């Protein structure tokens, strides 16, 4: 796997740091790519990286707190993350931005759309998680297991993260075999995608690189998904383009439709026959669609699809 064009950390609030990886052109329009749960900053499809180089687009993956070199931290809610995001954008000299969020990254990019409408031109969600609390909550799905385990996760998040990191280090030599075994029990869409050499290489590189020091971020994600997000769908006034596999076994397709119906300016694209990771296979379409979203005209009325 080729290394990112630029990789490092940015100082944010409370003497913490967020790590990032950048691909493509430093002068092009910027896209923040938020990884899934689990995942890290290099969880960006090779097709997206190649597209960024060909079309002079700047794609930046960000490690959430507790993965990679990002300082472990549990936000009070998902909206609070956007204050760190704004610092990172300023540090990297990014004025306006578009964002893509896979699965657990979906709530984070929606939060950016709610908190920073003057800087966010558009948001893309790939099989994103829906709220579990409040007026926007969606019933069902595997996320309900996290809701039931929320007290345990909140109290044991740090030791569980240490144990998870140690376990990953122990099985590093068998990571490829482990990914193959995981793929073998997935629905056809995800199984086919994980069999493609470039996707397998990307996932392994991201997992092994991101978990070298710590692996508490997925547990923090699960805690935050069971809390109020700190904003409502109605507050996300920027354009949202949502892609969801109709055979998604992790985040039900109905959750995607539910969220799109509640967002002021959103459209849903069904990925026929695909499961949870289907959005990664259409990275070029996702990026191209987001790049068409520019500054909104004053007084323009949003449409819901």
C-alpha cells in the first residue's frame, strides 16, 4: 500500500491531538472522509485515492479519539466533535469542505452539517447509523445491543480498549486469515467486496496501522451512539446525499430511509443487492456527486427526497 501524501497530527482542545492522513492534491477541493466503527484514518478506498489524484481533489481521513495517534477522549455528545473539526480545518488551511461518513462515521459528518453550515457544502453518508434516542430515533438493528450494554461500555471503556489493543497485537500475523474468515460469513455483497485484493489490502493496512497504539475509539463510538447526539436531523440544513445497501445486515436499510425522510435536504440512493460496505465500492460516484454540491443560494428552499 502506498503511504498517504501527508500524515500527521493536529493539536485540538484540552491539549489533545487528532491524527489524519491526506491523499490527492493539496490545492484541490477538500473532502473529509470519516471511517466506520471500527476503522481509522486510512479506511479510504483505493479508487477514491486514485480519483483524488486524477481530478486534483484533497481527501483527508481523520482518526477519531482513541485510534491511531488521536488522544483518547470521550466527547459529551457527537456534536461536540465539530469544535475539534473546526480547529483541524483551520490548521490545514481548509475554508470550505465536503464530508463522507461510512457507517459509524455517518453521525459525525451529519453533526458537521448541523454545526458548520457556512463551511460545509455537502455531506455524503454511506450506510450511516441512525439515532437511538430522541425524536429521530430508529428502532431495531444491531445498534440496539449497544443500547442495552451502554452502562457496561461507559464504565469499562478504557480497560476494554486496552484488552482489544492487546488482542489485535496478538493476532497481527493472522490478520489476513481473520479477515477472510469474517468475509466468509457476510452477505454476498460484503463477501464479494472483501474478496477484492485492493479492498482487503486497504482494510488490513488501516486496521494494523490504526491499532498500533490503542483501540478505544470503537467503544467510544458505541457509547456516543446510545446518547442524544446533541443535534436533530432538522438542524442539518446542508445538502445530504445518502447511499444505503438494500441488503444491509448491520444498519437496516429502513434506518437510512427513516433519516432521509427527516433531513431537510436529502436524497436516498439505493445500492441494489449490496450490504453494509457497498458504499465503498462506489467511491467515485460518491465523490463526484458531492463535488457538484456548491455554495447554496440565499433564500433557496431545500428539497427532500
